[in-house]
C-alpha cells in the first residue's frame, strides 16, 4: 500500500532538511540591506533562480527602488494562493554583538544564525521546501501558487503600492499567506491577523555651519542637540502620552472579539524579562492581558536612534551644529501615516520648532483580517496535526508591513505562518531560527496547500 | 654700531620663520589625542627633545596618564618665568570636513592647517622660536625660564593637580604665561585674565540587555533614548535656565572693573555670524556687551554629543537598549566642579532618573588674575611695539583650563599670549594659524622676556 501523500511529503521534508538549510544559507550569504541599498538586485536574481528551479514562471520587475520578484505556477485546482515575502533584511549593526558573522550563516545547537534567517529569507526558502515536497509526491501542486517577493519591506515598501495596484490581474488570488509567523514561548503556533501601521521619520536640526568650541558658543549660540531634545520632549511625556494634537483622533477601540483573543494569549512577561533583560514594563504593567494588548493594540512614538556631536571615547568640548533623531510611530486602525506626518509638522511648528526638518522615511497603514474568515480557520485548524494544537489567534501584531496594500488592492483574506519563535531576534544581533521549527513550518504549509486545493 | 638686541632678534625671527614652521609641522604630525590615548608618550619625547636642543634641563615625568614634560634653563636675572602649555590635541573628527589631512600639516594662503597648529602645539614651538632668537643674540636668556607641558589638557588635566602640588619647589616661578592667546577680529591682541571652570560628564541609560524590534517593544518596554531625552530636558529649559537645584548658588557677579573691560571689547556678532554660520544668538542677544559678557561670564550646560540606537542611513525599526549624552558645564567664580557633580546626582535622583549613570570625565575650577597686577601690565604694554596697540583685557574667557591649579599651587600671576586669531578653529575641522600672527607672537614673547629680565 502506497503511503498517503502527506506522509510521503513529511518523509521528503525530513530527508531533505539539510539540503534546504544549505539553500537558505546561500540566500542569507547574499547581502540585501535595503536601508543601505546593498546587494538588492543580486538577491532578487538569486530568489528568481530559486523559483525557476521549481518550475515557476518568474518575473524580476524593476521599480524605482529594489526589484519586485513575481512568480506563478498552476496547480490541480483553479484556486490561487498568494505568498507575500521579502528578500531584503535589516542592517546587521551593532556588529560587535554578533557571535558569528551575520552574512556567514552558522549552525549551532540546533539553530541557524545569520541576518535574515528568520526575517524573511528563512520563510522564503521554507515555502519552496514545502513546494518541493508536494512536487515530489504529486508531480504537481494542489492549487495555483503565486509569489510576490519585494526588496524594500524593511524600509516601508516604498514601491510596493504602485506595483500591486498596477498588477492586480497578474496578482489575483483567493487568499494570501503573509511573510512570517511561528510559535510563542509555549511552542503554540500563532496566527497574526493584522499589523500595526507605521510612520517613520527622521528629525533634523542644524543651528550653525560648523561645530564650535563649547567654551566659546555654549552660552551664546543655539545648540542643535538641545533643540532636538526639547523638540522630542514635546512629542511624548514620561507617562507615555503622545502629545501631538489630534494623534489619537482616528484610533478605534478593539472589538469584543479582539479583546477575547488578547485575553486568551499566554503571559509573555517572564519570557520578555529573560530574553531582553528588561527589568520593568512601562506604566507599571505586570504582564498578561494588559501587556499583550498594549504590545499590539496601542499606537507608539519610539526613538529608534539619536545622533549629535562627539560620540567617541572620553570628552570633546564641542557645541554640535547638527543633531538628528529617527522616530517610528506605530499606528492602529484607523490611523493613517500621511495624517500623522501632517499632525507632526503642525505640532512642531506650533511649539516653536519650525526649524526642525522632517524627512519621511516611509509609512504604512494598519490592516486586519477577520478571525471568522474561512481561510483563517483553514490555516488555524491545519496546524493541529503538526503542532498538536490549533493556532492561537492574535488579532493584531505589534509589527508593521505592507499587508494593507495587498488587502486593499487584491481584496484577499490574509493569514500568516512561518518558522519563527520568540527568541528569533529579528532586527537584532544573532538573529536565528530553530531548525525544528523550520521543519514544522514546512509541514504546516504542505497541509495548508493540500486543504486549500481540496476546499 | 651694532644693532640693538631686540632688532637683532626680530631679524633672526624673520629669517628663521620657515625653519620654525617646519619644526611645528613635525610636532603636529606626531598624533597626540588624549581623548583616545593615542601617541601621547611619543609626543612627550618629541617635545622633550625640542627643549633639550635649546639647552634646557628636561624631565619627562610619568603620571597615571600622559607624561608631563618639565624643563628649566637659567638666565641673566634670577627671576623666573613659567610657560604652561600642553602637547595633546582634540580628536580630529569629523574627518570628512577637513580640506587637508589633520595630521599632515599644510600651508595654504599664508596659513598653516592641521590639528594642534593653534591649540597648543603652535604656541609651544612659538615660545621655543622666541627663545632661539634670544640665545642667538645674547648667548643666554634674560631671565630663568621654566616649562610645564602636560598631555591631558583636552581631557581636563586629570593628573596635573597632583603633579604641580608635589613639585612646587621645582616649578617655583615669579609669573606664568598661559598656553594661548592671539588677536581678535580687528587684529587687536587680547589678554585673557581667567578661564571658566568645567565639569564634563557622560550620562548613560541602559534599559535592556539588547536592542529590541520597535514593533514589539515600543509600547511596553522602557526606551533608553526616551529616558535620556526626559532626563536631559529636566536639566535645562528652552529659556536656557539650568534647572539643577543650587546650580547658581556659588555664582559671583562680575566686578565693576570687569564689566568695564567687557564693555570695552569690540562687537563679535558679525564675525560669529560669518564664521560659524549662526543665524541668531540665544535669548535674542544682538551682540556687543551683552554677547561678550554672556560668552564668558555665564555658566553653561552644553550637550556635546548624543548617541543611541540606529544612526546609519535610512530607517531601522529598533528600540534602543542604551543611550548616552556628553555634557559640559562651564563654571564661573566661585562654582566648583565637584559640587556641580553632587548637585547633578541629587537632581537626577529627585526627578526619577536614579537609573541615569553619571561618569565624571573631568573637572576644573574657574580662576582669574587681577588686571591690576604689574606682570599683567608688562605683558599688555609690551604688545604695543609689535601690534601697534596694547593688549585688550578680557577678564574671563569662555574656555577652561587648569590655570586654577597653577594659581593655587604656585601663587603666581598668570597672563596669556599666543599665535591664535578668531578663525583659528581650535577643536574644529581645518584648525589653522596665520603665519604672520605666528611671527608677531614670537616677537611679543621676546619683548616680555626682555622686560621681565630687566624688571
């Protein structure tokens, strides 16, 4: 008696796991840092080659920024599943905190380390790995599969919106699997049904044409660093209240259904304390529901970086002529990034900071798929066979991404799954995945495609 | 008829000017960055050799930090003049703004460019140049001359106090010439009779053991950059009022004599606007007396540098675990740096910033010599023959230095002179001296030594 296809696929995945990890290593070794415009075309070509090897019809579409890779392969059923992923990665800095080279991936203790192994190259290769097992067992795919793989996700997907809206027919699908996902601290797989939006800006102040000896200028010249500090202080107070007039106007409260999902989530407090060395949470939060809700369903104003004057060792007595800060605002339904930009400019002008320049480094609107959509249920339920439990639903995730574009342009439900775990360190030094998670994620994709084709 | 000695010395200076500039270039080429502990011993040896060549009895005294060079040569009279100088320099950053290499000095348009040509290597070689001319003309010095040349002036002279107090006999002198000086924007030589004090600190905040994705931590984890901004904001408001309780308690008002000197100083406003590209002065000051007084006779709280999180190109969505600021407080009589440190700690604790760490990067008390001292008058009057006008007296200069140590340990009057000018760019890129000023400064030293020996 021949094995059931899904068992045959599982065996394939087991046997070919080392080869898939090797393929992932090659993809990680190709630097593709969108914030620094490094290696993007080369990485797009590499991804395109990997898709062509699986018999996909592939296009590397030029844009004003990084190329967007699209791919399609027909399947047994007419239904189409679209995978959204991205081949760009975050900058690896601070380099001195990495235990191995960020672009020379290394296996240690059942984990694979390297920039992008989790976010998002690991998931790209993981989807291909699942597809390999289905082609091996069935000779074809159970449904049509499309890929939309961009190279600017880490810099707010500046060229995705125009591309997706002008390729609606080519990208048409019945459902979409988003870039990432994984298990929580209890190894329960998690279904993220939405993402916060983002508005990322750089604030810059220039008060003179050159730095000046602080003994000369300290009491008579404007100081760019002080101006920046005062401007920043006007944006958020120590109670974590964002002070920009109108900032909260478009915020919708979470639904009762959403609140129930947040209540059902496990307590992350101890895990966060251990993993990140955080001694306390903001505003006296202890963990549980209030922490889960605040992590995702609350808008933020985060200083991501500060730069001014002398930053070397020891002392240098200098009055800085220039100072800048990088700031991200995370947005929840129905806040919109362009509106936040307007409010920020108005706020700075009203508070005497007309000379603080704002550079828009990218914005994305928040978006959500309803937990009751049948496709969401399919993805949630198929997890049980792999993980022993169905997926835990999280109505909104704290991160951001361009899923609002896909949702608005293609009108598809969007679910998520992937090979991550809480210690994955996306955007941090020593980014990693656990290889056991990587295998399970591929097994889950096999079951989603299988069920979706039959559906 | 043989020429008068002073004319013979002037001729020597004219003829040997190129050779002295070459010697200065060699001294500048020897890096000696105290903030980075670079090249200090090598530079001390080089300075020692230069003094030995002039027949000085030289010692290179080890300290816990950079060596202190002391030197002595007897003269015709028993009176002793002490020169205080320093062989260390400020870091050259930002390197990209230099038009020539900071440690490869270059002559252009009658100027010499390089880190330290003005502050303070130019003056070291300039004093030796003047001494050369006197030895050439007289075969001896008109008075005894001592040198005290340290290598940590740019990092608050951490080891000078102990050294000077334990070498009071060796350093005993009747008067002291301080490291620097020069002409103002109208080419009038300036006599600085004191320096503000300084208290230089680094403030550091650490809120987690690693940077975290801002999409995860932005609304639940403390942010080191925000804590720093709030802590800094508590130190000084937009009206330039320093908010540390007790900060102004020991401030003495300027004397009526001092105020008259400040009123007699020329208006620096247009020069500052042109030179530094400053569009406005603090608190609506327009220039003249109020600007001159505020520049020197007012305590400051200056942010010299800010560091946190991602500072590269573009965006990185990260919640910084660490943030730091470098701050200098300039102090006026009778503020003391150790007291300011205590008040700062108390202030931060009282405002909820117990977790903001203070690192003391050096302190110096303010000090002043009275304008009516005969030695001051000698230095002021001898300038007239060289510059056409006597020196303009400035009761206090905005900068800082360890002259309080020399004054307290050796009980000497301290005057100043040197080869600088307002465009000299000390502590900035393209530091330079005008070679014509360098010649005049040496001529002035010759006349000071001559008059002091006869006095």
